[in-house]
């Protein structure tokens, strides 16, 4: 089982979408905010309290998770480009 998650910077409005192979209840109780350089640098700059985190989808396997992650990134790009 895995999750597709969205992290939002409450100050800059930037959004980070990612995937993680973990049960949803474990993800929500963890301190995981992503491993990408962009999100790590933003957390250093703004502080962890400047971010919200939510599960936007769940998936049964990593192949589907990757496809859903890409779909959700595309949705976010479309929503913010208007």
C-alpha cells in the first residue's frame, strides 16, 4: 500500500507532490515530508511549521503509485497556471 501526498508551503504557496510506499495511517503519524532537494531546502528556509501535508490518493503498488504521482503533479500544474 502507498500514498500520494501533497505538501503545501503556507507562506510561498508552493506545492510538492510525492509518493511513499507506506500505509496511510503510518504516513500521517510519521514526520516524513519528502526526500527531494526542493522540499528539504524549503523546510530549512521556512521551517517545518510553514507546511501542511495531506494524502491525496492511495495505491496498491509502486507502478500505480508512480502513475498517480505524475497525474497529480500535472493537475497541480494546471491548477496553478491559470
